[in-house]
């Protein structure tokens, strides 16, 4: 990919250099026109020095301009969708980083939580010859053909927030920048186990409100959650439903759950795969007058959700800081410039970002996450975002 980037930069520089040579040729051509051959011969020696100097300056200026142009780095970020607090905070942090980098232009595209829309936006980024692309996929697998196009164009690609699996296809990317969805799912399961009696003694029925079907975060978080719960044979997941990571949808599916299980004791815990769904779910639970009948576990760390923990409405929460993923901009910028990246020395506002490797062999910049409950929800670092 570095070689392809160098080729694109060389083509821009070479094009400007050729234009400069053509300009110089016109200057020299003009110096020998008019007044006849004899006059031209008489004037040539006197004018030759000035003409050559002007031509040389034209070439120098054009090459300099080409160099300046090649220094401008344009990064296109295909975002899953804009209408979510996580991504709004992430975009804000990313723009702050871009503003602090010389000649860095960051372009966000709203994927509207739709794979077809994102694919079209990536086509546009490629046509615009952006220097790097960051992808936060609405749905993972449908993005693989677009990733192949990015690879074929030789554009560095970074995957952020929602993990993608290659599914055996000939595609690649530079690295992941995403908090540990697997860890968050594991921690959520540990909290569920604690809520139902503790490891080795946990017992009860659980309802799960999942995220967008097919999204990497749903797959990773859900897989880890269910795997951990399987360690407790007396815990049973009795119902799963897709809440699409959306507050309104979270409220609607929770209403359906409460109608499906109308009696206290029908289930003992409900796990939401993000705060937006949990906050919508709280509205439904409160409206039905069923607060306190079961434990509520959620994940993300929104201030509104952590306020609900402090109020005793949400019992357990897993928190992360989504803007830490904005370091993807710094990585993309360096890769686009053909520079090496010291992944072991990446920080966000003074906080070191852990570097590890995924099980499929990719470098992984991994912000951490934290378990929150009534015992620590009032600590300053856990006030929420």
C-alpha cells in the first residue's frame, strides 16, 4: 500500500512538473517569435539568460507547488451513522486531532446505518483519490467488496469501532482501532452472573436486547456474553431480540418483552447491548410500573445511563470512552504520508492506548473498558460522557 501511495504522489508531482516544462517551452518559444530570423538571432544571446532563468523559475515553482499539494492529506471516514452519541463524540475527537495535524483534511460520510449507502460513499472516496480511508461499518460482511476496492486502489484503510472478519476473502487493512467488544461482553456477563447470585451460585432467566444484526459489535459482544453465561448452568437465556442500538427501538422491544412476560418473576435480568437501547427500555419499564422486578445491565458509559445507575434504575454498566478511538486519524495520517507508525506509543489526550493483536493477525489499538455499579459510580472518572 505504501508503494501505491508513493505512485499516486509521484503522478501528481510528475503532472505538475510536466506542466512546468510545457510552460517553460512556451516562454522560450515566445522569445524567438516576431521580428524575423535575423532579429531573433541578434536578440537571442541577450534574452537567452533571462528566458532560461524564467523557465527555470517556472519549473521550480511548479515542482514546489506539486510538493505542497502532495503534503495535503485527505482522510475519508465512512461512519456507520451520525445519529448516535458514541459516534458524535468520536467525530468530535477525531476532528480535534485532524485540526492539530499539518495539512490534514478529514471528511465524514454518514452511512445512515445502511451498507449500500456506505458502499456508495466509499466509491466516492476512491474517486476523489483520498489519501486514507477509515471505516466504521454499519454491517460488516457487506463491506468486504468495498474493502477490496480500497485495497485495489492502494489506499490505506483502518477499521474503527466495529470489527470486520475477512470471511476467507482476499482483503486487508492496516489495523483495528476499537475498544474491546469481547471484553465488554464478558464483563456484562460477569455482572449478570453477579446479579443472579455470583459465580457458581447464579440462577435465573435472562432476556437480551441485542444490537444491529450482523454488526461486528453485536457479534463480538454477544458471542462473549453468551459464552461466559454458559459457565453457569443454572442461568437460562429465554429470549433475544434485535434493538438495532437505537433508543426508540429499545423502548419498543422492551414493551414487547414486558407483554410477553407479564408477571413478576418471569425473568430475573435484562441485558442491553448498549445504553441507547437501555435508556429507551427504561422508559417502557417505568411506564409499565415494573421497576425493581428484575436487574438491568447495560454497556457504553453515557452520562445519562450512569446517572440512571446512580439513581438505582440501571444496576450494572460497562463503560468505555469512545473518543479514544479518534487516534485512528493520527494513524491514518502517518500511513498516508508513507511514515512508519509506532503503535506502542499511541496516546489520546495523555492516555496510552494499549496495542495488541487480533486472533486473525491484525494490529489492534484497544482502549479499555470498566465495570461500573453502585459501589463506584460516583467516582470522578466514571461520571460518563
